[in-house]
C-alpha cells in the first residue's frame, strides 16, 4: 500500500483528491498511461491510447471527463460521448463506470443509447441529454441527422472512441469518422480520446482523432509475451477438411485442465460442429456453451452472464466474442482452424488472462496441413512482432451518400463547406471535389444523365446556394435506413409450439425441404414448415444432420501472414519447427517437384484420369483465387485448351482441362485484369451482391419502409434488375463506381490479385509432372469432394484420399 | 407448347408468339415503374421504360407479328403516360401504329393512356384462346393471363436457380412479366398453383432461350412445402403491387 502511495505522490497534482482517495481506497494505483492521458488532455490535446486489453484502457478514456465533471459539475447538456462498435459494450461500460461514479459521489447522468433503447427514452435523451452518453456509430449518425443536432452537441467536451482498431477501415468506421467530422463543426473545441489495441500503423488511427500534431500517443505497457502453442495431434495432420475432428479428443482433455477456455472458430457451422462433438465427449458433464451471431439475443446474453459469473468451463464462439468486456476467469484461448490474420489472432488471444504479469495462453488447432503452416506463420509473426497492415484506405462512397443525406436532414448545407469538412478525415482525405459533387448529385437527383427525376429531387437548392431536403418524409425514410451493415435475409427459428431459438439465413433454409435435418444451436432439428417469416422445427432423434457445407472462413489470410507462410516454404530453417509428418510431406514435395523460393510462384501441371491439371500456389486467399480462376479459364478457353472447371482454397488454385497448359507465364500476365476482368465482373453474382449492399447503404434501395418490412430476398431480386439496367444505360454511374471500388478490395479481391501478378512476373516456376505432387494433394482432395458431391460421399472420399496420397508419394 | 389446342411459342423476351395467327403477347410491362418509385423518394435508375421498350421492339422486329396484345398492367400507374419521355412515347406510338395493337386493362392500368394508339379492351378472344389480365377463379380452358408474375426455382448441382416462367397445364397459361423492374411470385404459391389442380409444367426464361421444365423437377420453397392449411400463405405472400 505504501509503495502505491509513494508512486502516486510524484505524479502531477492533476488528480483531484476525491479520485486519488478512491484509487487508494480500492488498493489501486493510477497507471502511468492513465495519468499520461489526463496530462495530454490538460494540455488541450486529443489522445490515442494503445494498450492491450486489461490495461485499464477504458478508465483511461473516461478519467479526463470524470475529472472535468467532478470539478465543473454536470447538467450542462451532453459533456462526453462514448462510441463503441458493440451495443453490448455500451451497456457493460455503463455498468463498469457506475461503480466509480457512485463511490466518488459524482453528480452526473450516465446513459446508454442504441437501437434497442426504448423510443420514449431516446426522445428524452434528445430533449435533455445526459452528461455522458454511450452509443454506437449508427446512433450517432441518427442523432446528427436531427435539426437540433447543434443544440444536442453544442457543449460537447469529450469524445471517447473505443475499439478504434476494429472500426478503422470498415464502413462503420467511415460512418463514425464522418460523424466526428460533423462534431468538429458543432463543438469545435471538444477533445477526443481513441482507445485501440496494438496496431501496425497508429498514424492512420490518429487521423480519426484530429488534425496533425494535436494528438498525443499514449502507449500502455504491453503484457508479457503470450504463450502460444500449436496442437499437434497424436494422429497425423489431415490433408484437407476444416473440422479438425482428429484433435477433438485432445482438445477435450485440454479443456478439462483449465478453469475457462474460449474456443474460437471461423464460421457458425464450425461452431455448431465443434460444440456438438465436445458434448459427445463430455462425460464429466462440464458446463460448455455455444455463442454465435445467429443465436437469439437472450440466448447470447445468458451465456455472457454465465461467463461473467465464472460459471462456464468453455464457450465455443465465433467473432461475436472477439470484442467485449473482460472476463477474468478465461485462462486459455483456443483457435480452431486457420488464424486468418495476425491482429485478429492477437485480439482473440488477448481475451485470456488479464493479469499483466502473466502471459496469455493460447492453443492453435489447425484442421489441415496448410492451416498448420498458417498457424505456424501466425506464431512466427507474433514472435517477431510483425502486425497486419491497414486494410483499406478509401472510404465508401455509399457511406458518404448516407452521410450527405443525413446532414441535409439536419438542415440546409453548403456543398463547398461540407466538402471541406469531409476531407478532414483520412478515409476521404484524397477525395476530389468532382467526385464529391457527383455523390451529392446522386443524393439529390439519383445522378442520372437522363434528367428524369428533376421533379422528384430529394435535395433542393435554396436562394443562398445551399441545399435543403425536399420534405420531412425523405428525412424520415433516411432515418429508417441508417446504418452500413446489410445483412442477409434471416428467418427466426422456432421450436414448434415453443420458443424462438435463433435466426438463420434464408438462403440456407431455401435449400432444405420439409423433413430435412440440420444442426443449429447445438442440436439437430427437423424442418417442419415455414410460416410468417418463422422456421418451425422439431427436435430430431437423428444425429447425422445436414450441415452447411461451406467450411472455410470468409476472410482470406492477411497479406503479411501469407508472406510469412510463403517464407516457411522457402526457408529450410523455418521448416524445422514443423511436425515431422508435415516436414516429410514438404521433403517429398522437394523430391517429386520443388518448393517455391521466396518471390516465386510455383505452377505444376500433370495428367490425371484423362484430364490435365494445372495447380498454382499464390497463398492470396480464396476471393483472389476465385477471381484468378475465372479469368484463367476464360483465357484457356480462348487458347483452345478446353478448361472444364477449377477449384480453389486460401492457398492454391487448380484448373483442369482437356488439353495441357504448356506455358503458364503468358496466361498469368497481369493484362488479364483489363478487358477480361471487366467483362467477367459485369456478370458476376458477387458484383451484384456488392451492388445490393452499396445500394442499400446509399439509399437507392430501401432497407425498410415506415410500417412495412421488406424481406431481404425481395431486395436481392430487384437489385439485380436495377444493376443490369444501370450497367446497360449508365455504366459510369457513381454507384457502379462505388460497387467496383468495394468489390476490387473485397469479394473479388482484384487489388490483391493485381499485386500478386505484378510480383511474380518473371518468377513463375513451371514443373511439368507425370502425376499429382504432394503439395497439390489437399486441393485435389477438395476437387474429388466437389465432383463426388454431397454428404454421402465421405466413404468415397477416404478412398480417394488414400489413392491420391499413394500416387503422390510413389517413388518412381 | 399447346394450350387448348393452339400451338404457342414462348419467347426468350418473356413474350408469347402464336405463329398460326401472327399474334405476339406481352404481359405486365409496367412502364414507368421506376419513376413511380421516384415519386416516393427512391430514385431508381430511370431506364426501365427504355429497357422494356427495347426488348419489345427487338422481339417484334424478329417475330414480325401482325397483332400485339399487351396483357394488362402495361403502365405501372395512372400517371405513367404523363411521366414517359417524349422519345419513349413516340417509339411506343410507332409500334402501335405498325401493328394491330390491343391494350388489355389491368389492375394497375384500368384506363391505359389513350393518346398512344391501339385499342383498349377488358379482354379479347381469338380462336380457342381468351386473353385477359387476371385469371378467372376456377377452371378456365383456353385462358391466357398475366398479373401473377410467375417465377420458378430449380436446383442444379446444389445451386438453386430462379427465373421468371410461363406456367401451363395445357388448358390455361399464366405468362411471366415482361417489364424490366418487375419482381416475381413463386409458381407454388396458391395464387398460381391453385389454378392448376392437376399439376403444371413451366417454361423458364433464360438468357438465350426458353427451357421447358417438368413441374415435378422444380424445387418447392420450404415455406410452401407443408401438408396442412393450404391457402393461408398465399393471401399474405400476395403479389407485388
């Protein structure tokens, strides 16, 4: 106790006695980074706090406002705005803040506001804002769209932006930062405190907080390096698949030895499967729970509450638990499947053990050999302190369109002024006035060269050259459509004559027939019927459900992770740390073919079963490989090679054809990204899906009308028609441009494909083989699974696996 | 395709050709649907009338019928005629005067614009076929109607493909919608399936041609695959309006 007091003594007297007494009373010391924030704010700066979870980051964010409120008193309108990407987090943070506020007897009002807040309270919050409001980017956008926004935010002193690393580079981040740009106008003197986990490029985050120079960076003390292991099962590492079934026995034994384990997986279906398998093994009757985005909110809250009480031994979860409040009891994080990203992995690992002096513990469980290489790459990256680069530079034009309409809803605006405001924030920093004006024009009239809608304008010019919203109905419509997340249509799943279990994507249900069984919420259900947007189910006695087949996650491995993965193949020294059977596999590959050296792209060709195969290994992730596969088959078609199909995963691409590829280099030239790409993209269903999302966010397609809900399916259908018509008659329309921009970085990953093609130019290594190579076995197995198809194919698959491996390993 | 003895040709445009009588039929053109939405603040691309008209022009130039029947809901609403651009209006007028042209009244356009030419009628009988917008409840041999915008889904290699379609049991025919922005109703909804108590087949409109698919080959949407209380769903599913 005395040492704590001693440390507090030499800190500047910035902390009012009531605070230092409170800290002392709890037996806590103020952490240096918390004091650094108070100091920086005292000097008038904004602050970016970078610290691992559990470092008292949240309190650091709120200390300056609490101190200010304690000294000046509350009740002068909104004083502090807290924005978090998670609704649940706003509630939890509120609860956590209430303790110090009560114990220090601070007189202030603290309230949360999300889409779930009752309308009456939201109205009251507008009329009479609390001192501290905890909210989400969507709710902020809504508040800013009211004509009284300047009154609500006029006295704002602080903005605390939490989990900034998770928002940056996403559409919700764009929305937040556009909202902040408006707050700069409404309350020019407010200061910002951003809270973030460790990131590769903190400069990018500082841009979210203010102009250059005025942001102080505060780095919290990092914890001890995490203790990460890869589970190498006693059985062999599987050649393919995503279930990691081979290691469930050991996984279960591991869970038995810890207090609480968080078991992360990459997809919902995987979560269901792992949960089911663990229950099957659960002879000890351990409390194991399941948590993913499709389960009902009540269900999830129940699990979270049990977790907070320390009543669970393990939770199988998806990214739904990536962020959130700290649970002290978690002492092991398990990642099943490929980690996909270094930062993502660190975020997940950080969910375990929040004591600063002990390492977080994590166990990576790869489901197949390439995933093992990826796990190894993640481990090396973390060891070497390499982080992922920033994901996306350009802000979404659809989000901007939404923002512009929101600003119009709050009052007439001068386009020139709004442009100046918007380009102060990094995602829109390099936007030209011309492009901005096109987005404004889109908002006003639809932006069509055929000026058909001049009489239906949404924005009208006023006498003084500003733009005002046409009528209140447009503003209301806009407020109903706020938000940047476009979800697939979902149906509620209800037990027949019982309660709601959760929600499931409509496209999945459309593929099922009455009587089909599927795994959901940890149990096998039989589809009974669908009525009034609800799926009625009964519990099934069967334990062989029909599960969604899609196995891998939707995210490609990040570029830096892929880079290290390639290095592991290229550098013999790094391979020594791999399990023996994987080392054998790679040695066999060197013997039968080659392992690509750093910077090289390996292309193998071989005949099999009367067809000719070409397999390459770019390691750029499924979306980029999918695009590459589409483009390559088009080119091969033109060369008369008779391509018949292709298959890709995150690591490799295989194409089979009637005639062999003799020279892959010209095929893989980056000029494929010209006309071929244009032509293919035009018809790609992925582009149509992107267009749908862009259209909904930009307000072309309505999410919902006052009084009636449009089902997601209807949106899909009509947006395809809109897309076709728009492409035909106005191919340069700003929403098509927005769609292209988004797809090139997202679903189609053209940008990454382009980088890869440029990188490997002149470094393509061709291996003409007489049969499958060891490295190609995993992707070849996926092909045989595709061709055989369905669930009943497992026996055939086993057979195919034995054959392929034998063929690959045959010495002569 | 045989409907009540008449040999008909479902066309890739979504229209129907009757070579023997040189008749072309197009249902549910919904001209100016885009601008109807624009009036309510959804500024959809204003090219739907143009797209629909071009498809129609191309089909007529290719098939060269003497008679054209627009099977109702040709105009999305009463103001559609006024909102059309002069160019579209002129081109439509040219088509009307080059053919024997019939506008059948629909629920969206009980009173089609008079200044475009053509003859407005409630329904029309030619040979053994009767053309009207909405189907008569109960059996109606020889009826060719629109209104319902039928679509069908078929599962191929694990993918569900959904296209607009013609649906017929050989006695009556329900036509797909022709307009560029028109949505669809699944053929297994009672509003459509109920017209064919003995079952039906469909002709799905693809990109390059129309494909005949047996009714037994189609996927029944799960929400309709149930054995109790038929008829309840259809009312709430409704058709797009």
